C-alpha cells in the first residue's frame, strides 16, 4: 500500500519550472477537440425557444408549424411527459412560469443548426406577461412582485463574534460606507454546450464542464438511470470560471433529444444565450461599518448586505474576508440574497470574495488614512495568523505578511505613493489590497499512473483542465518522480467512464487535491520498478536509484535500463494507484495574496487607466512558473473588468438585458490591460497541507485586484467611488459633485 | 493491499448460473458498435492491390492512373519511404518479393469504398512470375522452388523420452498409420479490420483484435512512436479464434494512410481477402507408430510429422497430446514445418491440438481394437495423472477420468456401441476421443472495480470479449462479491488507453487470468465498504455482512444501506484494484475433455451425417452455464467442419486458391450440425489453480471432436479414413477399395 502522504519535496528538477503546455501544439494547431468540435455521424443540432420577457406565464405552445420545417426531427416542450423533470425549487425543465428572460420554453433538434433556428422561430408561444422586479431595491419594496412564491428574500446568512456595540464604543475612529458591486456575466472563451449520444441504454455526453462527475450524477438523476450508464467526457475546455460547475438544462435537453431521435445531438449555446442564462456574479450592496483605535487596533466590523441572485436560489456571501482576514474581536455580518427577475447567479471565480475585498479593503484604506498609518503597515499590523472562523486553528502556512512586504518592495510602494500626482487634468495614485480564498473540505481523489515497458506513461485523473494547465502540471509530477521526459507522458482526464473520481476543477483545488494523488501513484510505480530491479540486480531496494531511465546501485553499479527489467517486459505495464491524504484536521488551509495597482484618472473624460499592477500570491508551491504567471495575469485582468468596465444592464422599463453581446458588455481588451503586470510568487514552503505543498491559485489571484484599483483611484483623486464599475460617467459625476 | 489469492468460493449465487449476455440487447438490436460500424466524420476507406500470383516479383508499380480516380486521397506502395517497415523474416510492408497469392503491393485511401476499388483496378503492376510450390510434398522434393531463401524446411521441433526402439520391442501390438489433416481457413463472423484516427501525434485505432495491447505495441514499434501515444480499442467483436492475435499489415496501413491524409481511415478486409490472407490452421502429415501390451499398457509412441505453414514462419506442433495425455515411457516426436507459396498459418483454436488428437485418438482406437479392449476403458487405464512434459508435476486438478466415465454413461456408450448398424446402405457407429489443452505461462493482469454511490459499478479490464461472454462473466464475479444486480454493472474493456494490461483473449486463458483479478478488485471494494460501515455503525468489520445493497451487523442489526454510507457519499466512488496470483509453481494446469459421437454413413452417396454428439469438459468451475454451453456447442460444430467439410483447395497448375468464398469453402451450416448435442460440464473443484477455480474452455471444447467423429466413422464402416476431411468422394474411394 503506497504511503498517501509521502515526505514533501526538498528540491525539484521539473516541478516549478516554466514548462509549456503538453497540449499546446494540439490547441494551437486546431487539432484539440473541444465539445463544439465533437462531430458524430448523423448528428443533429439543437436550439431552444426562450422566454423573451422578464416574467411571464406560458399559456400555449403550438409546435405544429415548426414540426413542418425542413430537417426538424424532434421538438420537446412541457407537453412531453419525458420533460417532467424537477429543476430548481419545485420548478421543472420547461416550467410554464418563466421567471427571467431566457428561460427555456421548447427545444428542437434538426439536421442543421440553421434549421433549428427556423424551427425556433416557427414555434408559436403565447405568454401572459407578469409584473417583474429587476433590481434588489425594487424587489425589497413593499408590495413588490414576487419572483418566488415564498417572497423575494432568501434565508439570511448571519454571523457574529464578540459584541460590535462594545467594539464601536472602544474605537477612536468609526467609518461607515455603502459599497456596491455590479452583476458580472460569465464570459468563458468557449460557450457552454453538450453533445449527447446513446448506444443502447448507455449515454455518452461530451460536455464543456468543470465537474464531469457532477454532470454524470445530475443527468443520471434527471433521466433516472444508473450512474454507470452515463459517461461524461470533458477533454479540452476553453474556460469555466464556475459557470461550468452545475448541471444545466441544455445537457439534459441534448440527452432527451438524442434519446427521442435515436441520433447524436449537439447543443451549444450562442453567445447571447450564454450571457442571458449561464450565470453571473451577483451585484452586492454592502453597508460596512468599522471601528479602529488610534494605534491601529481594529475593534469592530459590522456588515449588512444584500445580493441580487436572480430568479433562483444561489449562495454568494461577501462576508468572508470581513470575518477572517484581520484580527478583530467583534464582528457581525448580516446578509440576505434577494431574488429578481433575471438570470440566476452562479459560482464565479472566488464567489463573494472580490465583493468582500471591494468593501473591506477600501474600508481598511479609509481607516488607515484616518489614523495616519501607511495602508501596508496597517494591514501588516492586523493580519490574523490563525483562522478566526474555524476555532482559531493555525494555518498550514501563511505567506500574507511576505506578500505585503515583498510586494511593496517590488512594486516600489513607498516611492510610488510619495510620487502620486494630484494636479492637472490627469492625476495618478497607487493602491493596495489583500485577499485570501477558503474552500470547502476538499474530497479524496484517485490517480492512476501506468508505466509502459518502453518508458512511456499514461496518467489517469478525474479532473478537467479548464485551460489552466492541469494536464501539464500533473504530468510534471509524474516526470519529477519517474524521470520520464514530458513528451512521453499522456494524460487521460475528465472522463467519468475511464478516469477516477475527482470533485472537479473548481474552488482552486484541482492542484492541491490531485497533484498529491498523482505523486503517490507515481511513487507506487517507482516502488514497483525498484522492487523489480532489486530482484534482477540482487541489490536491496534501499540502495537503488531511479534516474534517466536507469536504475542503478551504489556508485552507479550494477545498473539496468528500466526497459530491460525482465518483470516489466513480461507484464508490459506497472500500475500505480494513488489517493491524497486528508488535510491535517488541526490546521486551516488558505492561499493568500496582495495586489498593488497604479492608476491614472483623466479628470476631463472620467477615464481610468491602470498603469501597472503587481500581484504577490501565496498559493504554496509554484508547480509551473508559466501556468502560474498566466493564472495571475488572468486574475488581474478580470479584476480590471470588475473595477472599471463590466456590468450587466437591465432595462428598467422591460426588465430585459440591454448588453447581451461583447460590444455592449465590456470585458477588458488588450488596450485596457497594462503591459506592466508583475507576478510575484511567494512560497511559504508549506509542508503540512499535502505532499506537494500546493494551496490553489485560480481564485485568490482575482480577489484583491479590483479593490487595489479602487484604492489607487482614491489615492489619485481623493474621492471614494464605492460603486463598481468605476465608469467614466460615474467618475465625472463624483468629481463634479466634489467640485460642488 | 488486497489478498491476490483469496479463498475459493464454497458456494455461489450468481456465478455458475445461466445468465444472458449483458451486451445481448445491444448486439441483437444492432446498437453494438463493431470495428466495421465505427464511422468518423470525414472518414476515408482503404483497399489494397494484392499479388494475384502464388509467387512473383513486383517489377513495377505505376499509380499515376489510380491517382486520377475521383475520390482518391492517398496511395502507398513500396516507393514510399514511410512504408519501409520490417515485417516477417526480413521482408517489409510492401515486399516486392511476393511469396503468396494475396500479398500486399499497394494501398489506396479514397472517399468511398467503391472508389478504392476503382483505384485498385487502376494501379498498374508488373510482375515477374516465379516457380511456386503449393503442397508440402512438392516443397520437400529435391530442387523445389524455394519459398524462403533458407529453404523450405523450418527448424524441426523434436522431443524424446525413454527409448522407443525398446518400447516397440516390448509391445505385443504395434500399429502405424499416416494421418493427414487439411488446411482450414479462419472464418470469424466479423472480418478483420481497423479504423485509424490521428489527433495530433496521438493515434487511436479501433481494431477487431484479440490482443489490443499487442496491436498497440506492434503499431508503436512499426511507426516508431511511444506506446502511450497509441490507443487501441476493441469493444465488440465477432469472433477471433486466433486469427486476431497478431498485428496484421492492414492495421499499420490504415494508420499510415490516416497520417498521410490527416483524416480517419477505415480499412476492413473483404471475405475473399480474409480467406486468402488472415491465417489458417496448417495441414499436417503425421506418421504415428504406437506399441501396446496385451494388458493395455502403452510401450511407445513415435511421431514423424510435417505441416504446411504457408509462406512465413509459424509454429504449430501436433505432438502435444502424444507427449502428455497418456502414460507412456517411450516417446519420440519429430516435426518439421514446411513453407509453401500460400497464406501463412496462424494460431487457430487450440493450434496443433485437434491435429494431434486426430492422429493419437484414432491410433488409440486401433490399439484398443487390436487388444480387444473397450476404447473408453483403454483410455481410462492409460490417463496420465501427472504432467509428463513438465517434471511429472501433478495437475491442479484432472477431471478427465470423470469426463470418460460420466460422458460414457450420459451418452449411453455401451448400449450405442452394441447397437451399431453395419448392414445396409446406411450404417451407423459411435466413437470416442479425449483431449486437453496447455498454455504458456499466463501473464499477470489487473482489474479495476469502481463502485459508485448509487450502487452501480464500473468494471475495467484489459481483455477483449471475442463474443465468448467475457464481459458477462466478469460482471458476474463482481455481482457475486458485491451483491449488485447485473444490470447495474458496466464493463469497460479492451481499450489500451483506459484499461489495464491483459495479455489478451486467446489461449483459453481470459477467464482464468482475469476472473481472479476481478474477484480481488471486487473484494477490495467490499473491504473498503465494510470499513466505512464499521466506522459509521461502530461495529467491527468482522461482524459485518454485505448483502442486497445493505451492510448489517450480527442478526441484521445495526444496518445501513450502502448508498447511505457517509464516506461513500462524500467520495462518490470506491476504487478496487486487483491482480491475479501466479499459478502454483509446483503444479501443472490443464483443462481436459472427452467427446462422443454417433454417425451415419450412406454407403451409396458417401455422405457422413453426425447423428449426435456429447462433450464432457473439465475446464474447472462453470462460470456461466449459458456461455459455457455455447462455447462447447461451437467446439463440436467446428469439429464437424474439421472432420467432414472444411479444406482449402489450391490449384495445382497455378497455386491459386480455388475456394475463396463461403459457397466453395464449406463451414458447417445448421443442416450439418445435429440438434442432439449434449454438453456435460465436469467440475473437479479445482482449489489450487486460482481463486475462481477456472481453467479455460474455448480451445479444449474443440480438440477431440473431429477424432471422435473419425472413430465413429470407423466403427460404422470398419474402414479407417485417416485423411480429414472425410468427404463423400473420399468415403466412396475407401469403401470401393475395401470392396475391391
């Protein structure tokens, strides 16, 4: 039985290096097959009639004209009993009560994608329009139209520690501000989609999903078939960011249409459907009150918040950082998610955390200014070295002080702060913000390494690679332990039919959950190879070394090429199975990070330009410097979108989305992102979290970015713009108001 | 670490029952995808120009006209440097020296299969015809044309024990006869074929192969790419019988054409190509001399033999039974395979053994008659209870005496023998013959069982299912140990990309090699489930029982449904990995069998009709009574073909095959096989061979069949027809000769 918790590496030769993606050539050449590229013989296409109103009841669906459209092979609507599948909160697959613009009303399968669109237009639907609410402010008004029968407020989420009244009484300075963030839309490069294919009673689904095993479970449950009959494959992916965690209706619809027609069905969303329906980061209203003593000791935080979660339940607390990041004896947070008639929110890169940082880290800035402390020093003074929300457990490691210190040094914080430009039409300032990321208890996952007689390796893991480089990193772990060239390692992943369970690629946990399992599996293979060599060379295992495809005894003799191991030649392959040891029960695990930003504000146009940013991240060991950098650059980029450009716009008069395309919904382009982005990895040499020392990077790399930009905006302008995004119109409004 | 050698079953509830194939519905409905059914988008088809002469040298290949045929996308010939791939004995992929009718000269890929045939006809090839030999008699004549440079005789294969001269001197009776068997062609229902598909530098091959891992290794070696880059899939198969063990050229050609065109290529042989090229059971000439004392003690066997192995080396000894089946102190066997200009021989259901039985078991019949003993009694007296060719090791079990005794009783041997009809135009007689089967050391294989939280199971094994029911039997083992309904078990097999190594489905070893591995894997899952239940119920593992989806304590309490195990709910799946323990080193492993046949011979037409047969088989435990019966019925049926109808005919004038279709090459039809076929399983309760007590059934079920029919023919007619097949013409010839 392999040791599930081997000793951490002391030095590495392949892990940690800048190694290009093993699937880079495939992707660059167009050979890589994404779900959209999956074409099967006799495949049909699908498209859906979606409710065009913010709130309506379907009173009639007439598919007769659509059925006559050339190429149409099947139409599904609420009239089909196969479609009586429960969905969110007592609704069903085609619920006649449409609670947001974009809800599914009927779906067609046809020979070509064009024919599906013709058919969609030919389906006649009668709607009874209902009153709607399209903002949390409206939804909370007395007598507001109800999105869900139970009312518009979801079960509040409250937390309390100490006595905030006492805390504020003890404070020398108390500040209070309402921070607002906008609804941000999921925009993965690859749209959502599934291809469904039945062979007898076996269903195979190619799906662009972060959690193939969740899709498998959801589809099996929806169709009432055993898990073992559903195979979900997610080989290549163009991003997910949380929107591809949950099962979506299109996957089930593809499976139903394929079953009804006896043919494979591809159903990929259009970009417009993507923006309307696949989820979003909810807007938050966060009233944050904070107290501090003159010496910089925090005395109390009180947060009251609402979030606009759309038409169906979704959790997205923005209180995490307030509760945990800093030492503060008195904390109270009260949050209530609010339903509105719009697409529902879903997990989105660090759900709630960037919103939390937006409020907390701007407040920390204000407090520091009020007591005359440097913002970096003020944060350093207050960092909590134990996990205040989890029994004050120490962290397995905490590199946050290093992030602040080394980040400030590398950024030239003190100098830049001193050189801020406050005069003239274009002003300049710098800002800092910290963050962290916390996960649910990560599950056990299993990895299998197969070592072939010719020295090539097949690695089998359950996790999807969203484009983050998971396959490459896992192959590095194998290469590290077995001395096999990267080019000889094939990674088979994210296929519920052939790979082992993994909870999925989300929550920044893929690397921390799977890399230790891969390492254990590789070490088991190594142990087996050394045993074979020991028997063949008549040298004790302990005296043998595996390197460069050879196993050798003390001083290099005797030796044998791995390919010449007789037992291996006979059995052709050695199989190693590895699982991850659980986290130590008496420790908390968190990655941390601090971002620094410098911005210029054009006071005449209201434009804000990020001049440069630096991200110091503590995510434990750097597995691959190249993928690490890319993750952090992506985090900063999304932070710029959060801070400056992105927000869903719903029309007040109709409740319909006004910016359902990439022209009107503005994600940062190359013109909006500075060339001067610095990534500073901080490795606290965590020997307790797991055998690879990794803590997860995807989400923490975004968390503080927008808050750092907001603080830099304040530093440049002297005006706090508490509502994101900081658009030119909003900037001009506050600057004009200041001028009076 | 699971125990690789758990205690044998004492009783079973699912194993041993008549359970229909788990993939039966798929196959009957046509949903099951065989290699021929594998269609990929943009797939091309392939076809090959084959040498039309028995022996020739290619002097020119002009593809210019063929390249202009509509739809042609690639043509490969010996001119392409990619085709410089070594093949048998120093020849290469397109060897200009064509040693048999059907050797590959050039291959095309085109948009449709019809276009490939047009292109094949348009390729202009010039041949220099060479002298040929089309029988071993001709090949052994002085000055015969050489098939291979080294001459026409392959390295002889000799064996000797004791002193045969002394043995014959001690004998009371010595008999000697030349037995001849014909060349039998491989006729699996599904023709040979491959579909090759490149994605970047990854090659996937769907192949109708018994040994996917051998195909993987062969293709990787031919194309000089790592094993991990080649994935071979063989999901459903329509038979193999040994012809689908070795790598064939068409597989490599499909891969080369796919690489050259950048498109998937399907290459399936026509039935004519199948009969010409994919292998055969070689014809044997066997001169067997035997001595016996009056009391029935065997004193000596001397065998001299030749076999017609075609144009390339292949081993096929017919001496096995002579050396091992009976106690005989003096044995000498000398065999020399002979090259001729015809398609090469290949493994064919018990290679050499039916030929061996044809000579030995007819000789045993003659000896019994000469000394006036009943043939059953004579055999019983001489059965060797130890393995004479392997250091006189005892067998793990030997049910052969039971096969003879219980078979004779069930067949009504004594009565039927007494009632033989020797008068009139239609005579009737009965015959008996025994056999066994011996394997090479079976390899280790690995099985993986994944148990899902909903109680469904995924079983992962490397072995192909040729149509024998392997998937069903292995699922039964899982069902037996885990109490899961058969319908909840999915079997993933024979995919080098996703399943573990297995040596392949050949040599009757799949069941004996893989079922113990599957059992160990299932037991590991069971152990993990019991551990979970133990922790949850607070009951020691030893006191817990898993049955019917529940784990319960003593007397049924406390209990928990497997689906309610909290740890399972969290980790979703339990993975068990199992390997097979090696055979006990001090024992020999053999399955045995005895067949009884009753035949009628029409002395006016020469027709021989098998009236009934009974096969008593000792293959260890019966895993599934239904698949067991089918295997044995198939064995008897092929035995009828061997004895009465099948033989390749080469034209003496041209060396070309005259019966290259199912009209002229006669395999038994329903009209040739009696309804009265009895299968009598003999289970010696082998507790030593492995943890499932299985010894392999596929090949032994054929071995004695033809010899039993030949003995019945003798019993009916009083004439020994030593040459197979016993055709009407041959029968009339010997009967006329007897009449004088």
